[in-house]
C-alpha cells in the first residue's frame, strides 16, 4: 500500500488543482487538500479524491441526501443511489482492467459551481467533465456529467479493440 506521500497535489499554470493517485493501492484518503478552507472548491476536491481513491463512504458524506446526478440520458436521485453508480463503475473497472490511474483537475466557475475534469488512464486515456452545484453547507446537490466530444466513441473503440464489453 502506498503512503499519503505517494499522492500528490499541485496546481498547474492555470491555477487548477491537480493530483494523481494510483488506484487501488492508495486508499488512505489523507490528502493535504483537507487543510484548505471549507469552500465549494475544497469540497469538490475532497469528492474527487474520494472517488479517485474508491472511498465511497467519504464520497457519500460529501453529497446532500437529495443530490441529483445526470449522466447522458440517465438520472440518479439521492446520495446512496449516486454512490452506488460510482461504486458499480469502479467495481467493473477493477474487475476488467489491469491498471488504472486517475487524475482530476478542478476549476471554480463564475456562478459558484465547480467543474471537475476526470482523466482515467487505462492504456487508453479517457476524459469526461462533471459540474457540481453546492448548497449553503457546501454539500453537492447536483452533478452534471458532460461527455467531451469524441471521448465516448474513443473509449468504446478501445474497449472493442481489447475485447471488453460494458
């Protein structure tokens, strides 16, 4: 198992918070982002880290009980249902893919929402965006999944090339 020192946080030239965590070995959840002031940006960073480290209990704690998650033509209602969807994706990936590395970047939007760009490296890099809306307690009340043009098709082509069905 990796120590907390093996998970890095930094900001890139544009000021986005970035980190890379190797999954599934670093599951400690201790990340220096927790020392940031409690804001929507730090709450989003905590959520992204919880998902990147498969810490689904922490992820659920960061979601409002009535949170809504929209992805493509699907809608998930409630923190537990949303976390089950993330857990299901993670379980499938851990079962079918030898090595996964997650990378995320965050940006505070002008309207107070936070945009997370996820990068999944599996031998193929896949990117998607999720935009988070927060309540007054800095808990996530809405997650909007946005596919980046060409990414779903490229991921499907990769899965087809290695014989994976999802």
